[in-house]
């Protein structure tokens, strides 16, 4: 099986570079969206998953080895750990494991679509876990980061209201699915023709 072959130095470099790119995109979108509470808390994760979907597709398809998703999610979790949200490291490791389970029998466009869509849904743990289980840790982080109380209050409002939570989850998963469709199109029409894959 091709995704069971040994890793090369090129594979490792590709994974690190594309993981850095994905994380930069995610953090960049998050910062831009913070100008508005609604966009930041309701739409930002979905927008992130939409934009990052094609990059994820390219990364996994270029390397075509097992554990690409797990390494990417673990490194993402480490970034959140460094930022003060320690509980997101084990969370993203679990997300990475689930992605690997989906892709275990082989890397296909359909399995990649399911993998990224599920990962997009679970990425909401970034916002849901703090308010549901780790409030003291998050609040200390928020205050230390200079967040205004009005922002923190809006955060609680959106992530404790069942209607908003359901909408956010559906919206994010849908955006992840759209990002997957874009990734599929790019791979089929452009990347293969250009020799990127």
C-alpha cells in the first residue's frame, strides 16, 4: 500500500512547510475575523476550514503516507499549547487519530473529503471546550491576552446558546465540505496537470 511506504526527507520537509502554511492561514483568518464578534465567533472557524481544505488535500496527496493528518493536528495542538490552551493538544491529537482512521485503508478523494469534513466539525473544540470544560484556564488566557470583557461576554453568549451552537457546528462542517470540493477540483484539474502531484 502506497501510504505505508517509508517516509523520505522530502516528505518530512513537505509536511512541515505545509503544516506551517496551514497554521499561519488559520491564525491569520482568526486575527482578521476578530474585528467583529459575530464573524469571529460564528463564522471564523467555517471560513478557516473552507480556505484550508484545498491546502490539506494537496498536503496529504503529495505525501501519501500514513500519519500526515496526525502530525499536522498534533503540531497545531502544540501551537495552542504554547498560546496557553493546554487542553487543545490532546484534543487535536484525537482529531488527528480520527482522520487517520478514516484514511487508513487508502488515500482517496472521497476519504479525504470525509476526513476534512469531520475534522472541520471537531475543530470547533477550539471554542467549545474552553466554555464547556476549561473556563478558568480560558478566562485567564483571555484576560492576559488583553481581550475586552465585552468580547468575552459575547463568546459566552454564542457558545452556551443551543441554537447558536447547532448553527455554528452545521456551518463549519458545511464549509469544511465545500473546502473539500474545492480541493478535489484543484487536484483533478490543476495540480496533476501541473505536475505538483
